[in-house]
């Protein structure tokens, strides 16, 4: 008995096996106490199967032997077997003791099995261990880890006596559920009660403060760690590094890491994860990872996934390949999280084939795996493959989430798949009952806008009860510039000027829209307004500045490129400087036949002096106007005539073949139940 107890305390496997052999050879294998000790020994050294063999061969069992086997399963992570054995014990007519209830509740906590845990709680209430500290601490830990903080607080407040384990359970529960302020207040209450914290208390508190982004409180806890003499504990140093990193103080994290005399994988991984979350310290993370390799320790998947994420953000394909090789070396059969990180890294570095290969080699996949590859297909122009992968995922029985549909809509938007995008949106709302967010609406509006369905895009914005952001109106304005819808473009530009008045792109897009529609005056006003707002110049200063810039272009183009005068004048007309073009024409006495295009352009822009509207034939234009070609049947005009009443971006006289494609690709009307959702 004493030899087995010493083997249990020292985790000595070989002497314990010899003791077990001695028990069998001397015919003592039927002794209840010796068999119970053997069960405890095998459970302590991490051999639950051997412990179960000894337990099954026992001819006589007691509550202690049942409890030893249940605790052994719980200690080795076999939570399901522990619950099944607890049920067998109850059927055999044995009632659990305080340690049996505690181990069973920890098994329920590990499985997050709320219903079974509540049944065990009822058994505890009917037993004589309802006020036992061990059982009450297990109940607090069970309820808090399963998300029932109200029940956990009720059990904690009903306790007549509290020890450090019970305080750690309630503080850790608040930390797990993300209640950083409550966790800190409970810690203060514990200090006022005269309890001294241990490493588990401080670790849970640092976790809570890290999630709550409380840098000042993290510094205070750091001071308390040093004051209590825990500064040399590597586990707490890793928690402090992680807390400082999540609170945005990477300098403090790095200083604490450098001050450590004995660096381990926990501290290195914490610092690498912090650098990965910050995003702009990739080189520093690579250096820390190099130190981790030189330590010659077993690198865990957290560090490898963080490095793969850093390679995806940089992006660095060469470093990513090296990390992939190192991952395969340490984990030939890597888990789902590592596989997802590999897919994401290859997709973001442009190697979509390698991402597909990594996806195919995964033995187990989750929704993140499928979504990561869908995102990669969408970004690299493989919209149809993204749709095929989505359909394959549905056939596998996986339910897509809102991120998956956002990735699909993004792929359809950037690949011109208008019909497929509308179908995905309908499936998201009708089939999977996912409420569309602002990002989904933005992508759907962008899909309609890119497909030329501007009215449908605008109606979608008006009908859905979501306030459009600058990205939505920017998509509308960009599409209006492409398709020439001036009326809707003015509406989009008005909203953009209110949301982002300092963005020059919006002014340029509206000016281009006016220019394409022949509204040279409005285009000039927009450009002058933006220029004066940017430089805060007067109209005279602005005119002088524009003339000076145009003169500079005139000298450069003529001196270095050798452009002829007629083409140079046409270029000045395109640059919206008709006065300067007229001055150059008169000064250099361009031949009338050479400069006729420039003169017509000057007359077209100076509508205040010459009200006659003249269509310009620019030497740079690839398409000649119908007046020059003499082809009235082509119905092509330059600049295009805009039908302001209909708000369409094509000619009102356009042939039916121009509009037939747009009408065919128009999606079905929005269903009423989707809009109400």
C-alpha cells in the first residue's frame, strides 16, 4: 500500500508497474484496497484504459473505487466515459460522495452539458453534501462555464463559508463569459475579505482584463504580481504579455518578454499572437518565432496559426511556405484551425491552387474552411467556382452563416454574376432565415450597380430599413458614371458629399459624369469647387494656377513628346481650359483646317458666349460622331444624349438590342417577406 502510494505521489510508472506485478504474483489481486490504489495510480499516470481494466476485474467495489474511476476519467479528459460510469454507479445502488459529485460536475462542465449537470445538481440537493465546499465550488464552476452566471452567483451567495477555490471559480466564470468589470469587482471583494490570491486567481483576472481592454488595471495587477512574489512564474508572465498585447501596449509586452530569464513557449506564443493581432509588426513576430525554433521545443498550433496569419497579412508567400513545411513537420495531421490558417494564407498570397490543395487534403472541415476558400475564389476572379463550392457545401450538409453569404455576394459582385448574387441573397433570407446586415445590402447594391440595374439598386436602398453608408453610395455613383445615369448620380453624390466631404474621388466621379453627358459647365463648377475647397484659393488665384499648370503641360508636351499643335489644342480642350486653348490658337496661328476640332471644342465649352451646342470630334476619340460619319441609322452620339426623364444611362433613341440584355438580366421583384425581414 505504501509503495503504491509513493508511486502515485511521484508519478513513477516503472515502480508502479512492478508493484502491480507483485500484487498479481502473490495472489492479492482480489484485495479491494489494493485494486482501488491501482486504479488511482493508472489514472494519475495518464493510463485510463489500464485503470478501467483493473476496475472491470474487481470482484468487489466500493464508493471509493467508483469515485476513483470517475475522477480518473475526468482528469484525463474522458468526460463522456465519466458521465456514463456515474450513471452505472447510480444503477448499481451506490450514492456518490463529495468527490464523486465534484468529478461528475467537472465532466459536465467539460462537455458543456447543461441538462445533465442540472440533474446532478438535483442529486446534490437531495444529498448531505449540499453545503460541502468542494461540491459548491464545482457547482459554481459548472454554472458559470455553461453561461448561467445567475445560478452561479446564487450558489456563491448561499455559501456559508468560502475558500480560495470558490473565489477562483466565480472570478474565472466572469472572465470566461467576458464580464471583465464584474470579475475585477469580485476580485476586490475577495481581497477585502482577507483572501490572498494565487496564480489561478491572477491568471483568470488577467484574462478578463485583457478581453475588456483595461490597460490601467492590467498594470495594477502586474504590480500586485510582483508584490506577491509571482513575478518569476512563467504562466503569469505569459498571461501578462497576452493582456498587455490585447490592450494595445506591445511595448510593455516586449519589455516584459525581454526581462524574462527563462523564456518558454507560453510567453513566446503570447507575444507572437499579440504581434499577429496588431498587424504592423510582422518582422518582430518572425524574429520571436525564430527564437522559439532555437529553443528546440514542441511548437503548438497556436503559434503556427498566428505565424500563418501574419504571412497572410504581410503578404509573404515564401515565409508562408516555410511555416507550412514546419507545420507538416510538427503536426503531420494538423487540426482544423491550422488547416483553415493554411487555406487563408495561400488564398491571400495569390496561390489559389495551393489553397484548393490544402482544402482537399483536410480530413475534417468546418464552416470556416469552406468560407475561407470561397473568399479566395471571389478575390481572384473565380466567381463561378465560389458558387460551385457553396453548392457542394450544401450537399455536405453544412449550414452557411452570414460570413459565408457575405463572401458569396462579394464574389458575385466582383465577377459580374448578377443573377447568382440575387439567388444567394434570396437563399440567405428565405432558406436559412439569416437577417441581412448592412454589409450584405452593400454587396447586393454593388451587384446591381455593376450589372447596370441602377433603378433596382436604388429601390433596394429605399425599401430596406438600413441606412446606406458611403460604400453603398460610392458604388451607385461609380456605376452611374459608367452607365451615364446623371439623375441618380446626382442623388448619390449629394449623399456622398454629406458623408465624406473631403474625398476627392466623389467630386471627380460626378465631374466625369457631367462631362460624359455634355454638361461642361457643371463639370467645371464641380472641379473648381473641389479645387478651391482643397486649396482655399480665390477664383482669380485658382484661374492663374490652372493656367500656369496648363502652360507647363504645353511646354513639356511640345518639347519632349513633339505633339502637334492641333492635337495639343484638343488636349487642352479635354483638360477643360478653353480660354487657354483659344489663346494658344491665336498666338501660334494654327492652320484653320488643323485646328478646327479645337475651335469647335472651345465653342462647345464656352456656352456662355456661344449658346449653340456643337458636338465635338476629338482627334483622340476612337468613335466618330454620327454627324461626321453621316450614318443616321447608327443612332450613336458623342456626347451621348441623356434621357433625364427616365434616368437611364443610354440613349433614348438606342436600338432595342442595347436594352434587351439589361432587361433580361433584371432580377425578379423583391419579395415582400424578405423586405420586412
